[in-house]
C-alpha cells in the first residue's frame, strides 16, 4: 500500500477548489463519469515551529549529551501525533537551540555542525525517516554520546570548579571562549603577514602561491579590524565625548541630549559586537594556528549572528545622523568650528567626521570583499571552504540588508529635509498637499534650471524638484539661523504641478545663446546647428493654457547685432557657458513654462526623468484601478483636419500607459493585419451621437462634421461611411421612438427619417419612400443657435433657440405620429412621422447658451446666470438665491462666471456649473452647501455621467466626483472637444454639445464621446468614448 502523505497548503487549496460546487448539490453513491462537487471541511494541519521553544521545553532534556535522550526530547516537543508537517530543517534548528541553551558559550557554527551530524546518525539508526518532502520521528533504540556537551560543554568539568587564567586544556571545551584579552594585546597594523610572524624565505619556499595569497588576506582581515576598532574609538574620543563634556555647550542644551542620542546612539552596540565576538577571536586564532591559519569561517558565522541586529539598526539610523550633523553645521557656527578642530586633530589623520561616522557601513561592505578574496584563493574543496562560503553568504545578506536600509532611510531623510526647506507661498497650502512623509513618496530628480521672468529681459534661477506626484519649481534662498549660521530654503513661487496635470511639450528645441548687450538687460538668440529648425516658435515667457505661445522676437540694433553673432555650432568656446538648452512643460489649466538647462545632457536627463515619472504614474493608476473611465476608440483614421498641420502638438511627448495610449494600442492591435485605411473626410468633427437601429437591431454611431454626417457601427472604428451631405453640421440627435434624425446644418434645424440615414450607409429606399421621407426643414434660414430634445410630463419635445442679438426666442415642437402612414415594424413597433406640431414658445430677454430639461421645468443658461421656468407660467426665476449673509462669498465668486448648465444630482439637489467652478443648490434654488467646487481648467462644456462630473477644457478632460467634487481623473490631449454628453437626452451648451437631462445617466445611456487631435498623427482627429471602469476603487 502507498504511504499516507501529509498534504501541503497549496494541495489542500486545490483539493477544496476541485470539490467546491453548488450549495444545493446532493450526494449520489453511484460513481459517475463526472464527480459531484462536495464542499468537504479541510483537515487541520499543525507545523512544528522551533523558534517557539522556550526554557521549559529545554528543561525536558536532562542529558543532551546522549543521543537517546535527544531523540526522546524531540519526540516530546514535536508531538508526532498532532504534528502533520515536520521538516528536516526544523529538526536541525531545534537541536541548535537545545545545544546553545545547554552550553551558552557554544559557537553557533559548531552547534549547527553538531546538529547536522546528529540528524545523519538518526537517519542511519532509522529513528528519522523521510516521507517525500517531510520527515517523521520513530521511537526506536539509538545510542551514542555528543562529547562536546558532556559536563555542560566540557569533558574535563572539574577544571572549571577553580578560577584559573587562560583556557581549559580540553581542546573541544565549549565552556571557555577562544578569545584573547584585547587590553593586553599590542596593535600591530603596519606589519605584513611574513613580517608579523617573522618568516624567512625558506619558510615559504615550496608553498603554493594561492595559499600564501590566502594567508596574506587572512592577516589583512585581522589588521584592518584593528584599524576599524581604532576608528570607532576615535569617533567617541574626538567627536562624541567632547560634545557631551564641553561647557558652555556647543549645541543648544535643550537639543544636545537628543542630538547625541540620534547621532551616536547606535555606535556602542556595533563596537561591543566586534569587541566581544570578532576581533578577540581573530587574534586568538592567529596565535593558535599562525602563520598557516586554517580559516575564520566559524568566527564570522558566530559574529554575524550576534552583530546583525546592531549593524542593521546602525544602518537605519545613519542617514538621519548624517543629516543632523550637516544641518547643525549650517545653523551653528561653533559646531562647524568644532568639526574643523576635530579633523585637524593628529589622531584623526585629516579624515572628516563623515569618514568615521560611516565606518561601520563601509567596514561591513569590506568584509564581503575580503571573504570573497579568501574564497577565490582556496583551491581544494574542504570543510573550511564550505563553511566560508556559508559565512560569506550570511555576511553578504546582512550587508545587502544594511545597504537597503541606508537607501530606504536616505530617501526618507531627504524627503523630510525637503519638507522643512520647501516654503510654499501664501494660499498654496490649501491648493497643494505635497505629503512628502507619506509611504512610497519618492524624489525622482532635482537640479538647477533657468527660466524667463515676467518680462523677456529677466532671468530667474530655479531649483526644480521632480517627485513621483509633483514637479516643484522653487528659488534657493538663505535665511539666518539663531546660532549664526545660514539655513538653505526653497521658495516655491509657482504652484507645484501635479503629475496628472504635467505635460512635456518639447524636448529638442533649438539651443539659445544668452547675451548682454545693455547693462542689466539680457536676451536670447537661436544658435544654429542644434535642435530644430530656426523657424520654430518658442515661448520664452509663461502663457496661459489654451493660448498660442508667442515667439520672442529679437530686434537687431547696432550694438546687439555685434554682440549676438550667429554661431555655427555649440562646441566649447569662450561663450559656451552662455548657451542654454530649452524644453517646455505645461501646467494644464494654468501656465506653460520654458525651462533652460545649462547642457544638452542636462536637458535630456530632465526630459527622460519626466517621461519616466509620468509613465510610472500612469502604470500605477491603471494597476490600482484608480481611474473611473477607460477609453475606447470609435474613429482613429477616418477624419483628418489639415488645419492641425504644423501645430505644436507634433512635439508633445507621448506617455505610454495612459488611457489614450492604451486605447490606441488596442485598436491598432485589432487591425494590425489590415493596416490603417485612408481618411474619408477632411473636415472638423463637431458632434456625435449613438443609437440603435430598429430592425435588425444594431448599435450605431453618427458623427457630424463641416462636410456632412458619417455613420458606423459602434464596434467598428474603421467602418465609416457618409450618410448625409450637408455643410457645417454642428449638432445632431436621434429620436428613436419616432424614427427621426435631427441636425443643425448651417444654422438651420432639419429632420431626417432614420431610414434615410441607414439606407445611405448601405441600403436603398423605394421611389415612394424617398418622396414621403424627404428631409424637413423645421426652422427659418440660418437662425438656429442650438436645440435640445427631452421628455417633459410624458411628452417628447424639441426646443430650439432662434438666433437673436441680445435676446432669445425658443420654439417648442412636438413630433406627431401620422396615423394614415403609420406602419408597424416588426417587434420594435416603431412608427414613422411626417411632421412636427408647434407646441409652445417663450422669450428670454438676454443672451442664452443652453437649456436643461427636467420633469416639469427647465433651466436656461444665460449671460446673467441660470433662469428656471415652466412652460405653463413662463416666469423665469434666477438661481441661485442671493439673499443671505452666509452665501455672499459664493455669490461674489460666481458673479462674473459664464453659466454652462444646471444638472440634477438627486430629487433634492442640483449642481450649477460655471466655466471655472460649480455650486450646489436645493430644489428651491437656494445654495445648499457652503463649498465651491473649483475646476482645474476652464470648462467649455460639462456632462454628468453616473456619479461623475465631466468637464471639457481645450487641453484635457477633467473628471470629478459629482457629490464631493474630488478630482478623480485627467485625460490630456490637444484640441479636446465634447461631441456627445452621453445623457438620455441632449441639452445644448453651445454648438455640438449637450448635458444630461433629468439626472445621472442610466446603465443603458449613451456614452460620453470626445474628439481630440491624434497624439501621434498631427492631422488626424481621434474620436473616443468614455467607458466606466467597473473595477474602479475609490
């Protein structure tokens, strides 16, 4: 029979998954070809954990020197009847713990060697048997003696009843340590190996060169250890102790104790670890085995176990200690003078304080180099080489852990230092939260740059700091400290740029030469032979987002012409220090900066680091499902706009992993076999909508352009065809219930039958149908500003605004079924209509830009704000209410804002959206919250989709939580425009846009559609839709 096997956790999980089925499954005793899933409870497992053994467990072994007693003890502590998972490594660890407990002075390396031999003997005696990857103990006869444990660690125990100098004569005695008294040992750090042992030429003749090399390295280990201990003593003698004793105190008394503890507090533990467990043992081994020493492997294995914690703690405190010393040097003139005196001390050998403070870190690194050199010099494979390899691995592991701690703590210290040095201007604290002490924060890059001031003749030195979440432009300033020193601070004069709002616009503009042709005035001129063509415009000053950067023109005067020669190259010369290398960054929604690096390599480094930081940021957002929307391409090659040619977008750096980049990569991968088709339209895309065809049911999307309407199936981004040839189509909508397609063409409202649109895409109509379904013009000539469709009191209505100068007349139409021509069309049962009926009209005595429809009322966006009225009374009411002292601050804030739309959040609350902000009101028009939702950009249009407010700036899409206003996502682009608000009904907020009617979108509502300039093809327009991310995590 097969032996029973203890299952691993992984196998048990697989077993449980294979038997996990329906909660309503029934048991059938008859075997079938497909097993019935039964959710069986898992058997409890218990592992033996040696680290949990305590003093009470070790007392159960009275005779640790007897193998029979050791076996009995193992059976007791492992409890085989309960333990199902027992490994050989656990047995060895338990034995090591037992041996070192019984003989506290036993070397751990010796204890490990003993445990290995005991386990081998147990296998031979059959008391330890393997069962695949596990082992089990067998209570069988076993005999033998561990002489190293007799007499509590010495087989001559009576000798230890008397206090005698020196070591026990028993060679394997574990009760006396093999170490010398360092106080009585001379320090001989200048003698080479042969000189130290007074070897003659004939003593080394015939010896292997590798062995001589190994002995020299072993001697170097001891010699450099002496030097290292002397450095630690000097750190105490000439730095720590004088700081403690000197009166009056060099450091402010209230800070002195903490300073001493933070800088030197971890030193004593490191020093004791080496004085107790390394150097005296090394010297003893020298005296015991020299000049031909077998090795130090056991000593290092014992030492690293004792010293590991001390060195890791020191490594963790080292960056902070260094920072405190440097900070005190800057702020305290007396402390700086004290460090100079200590360095000039004859004992310090002109070495600075940092050399001594870092000596434990560098010494640990040197151990690995020395041990590795000894390993390479060993030709024969023997026990010492095996143990030395183990010692090397253990020391190297601790060294790497210490290096990691130093690097980790250095980042924290640097960030903590910056958090104290960065001084934000008044008002920035509320707009920016740098949170440099947060977990995972990182300083990616920093350096000095130059930028132009508010006028073209001023140069500003900037210290730029690129974090993983912000780019900070600051100016270095010095402040006087209390104790006479000077503290360095960074004055943050420009608002820090969040990573989401940072755009790298150019990386290879032509190099510029800074020159002075009048005292106190500087300007720049392009340097030929570098960068792009001389005709490229370059903004020297900040420009507001959305505006075109104005190129700086140089006026050639008689003096400037002679002072600004045209250079053919930027090679080193007398004016090479005046040559600067520009690159442009944009703070979306605010400003564009041109920054100048002093070298071409520095510019390249900055551009690479910014790109890397943004790519990493985009990857993190995607991995964490932190973005509420992903993008899906609806058209990536069909629509070309030649006016985009030559724009600055061609220089914008493409960031991998952004929603736009991922969407483009998806569609390109899908059509990689067919290639990119040519464009079908060379005109600006103005509007879009999606709808479902009646029979057969297909999801379609339509796009309006300056040259007509184009349609395609939603899931075919490269299947576009022309449906209507009309000029300047600025708005479209579909009334599926009435089979109607509405559009504004050249400021006229026209209705088409949906069948006409679909037949143009591939079908054909009969002659009678063509006549009966001809397009109908619903308005006068060139007098429609926009229209909106919606449902009010169970009526489908169409509102359109007749264009007037400073006022607006709104016509209201209702589509009517013509019963004589009504046809039932399959299961969809949609009818056709021949005309609209005039339902109502009203007048607003001011300029209007949009309408939002609700169940029984409507809101008109006007130049004066929002007017709410009903069709029954037609008496406009201005919202929000301006009465009340508590709301006056909000009223002043929105006074000159352009009103965009009014959105319904719930039955009780609405959101008034302006160009730069939004405010909450209740159903009575009163301000319901005392907060203002500030936007990053200047919104051209607004949409509400699900729980999110979507704002469209010309350079990006801004997405916020509609309930709390928190910024959730930024989608950067060029020439961004909303084509479809994604609501159940459109509401015109200007040409080619709408807003959600009657609240948030339902799951079956249309998606929000956006057009922007293709990031890789400058003339191409890309149409994308925003799709809710189902895995979104708040």
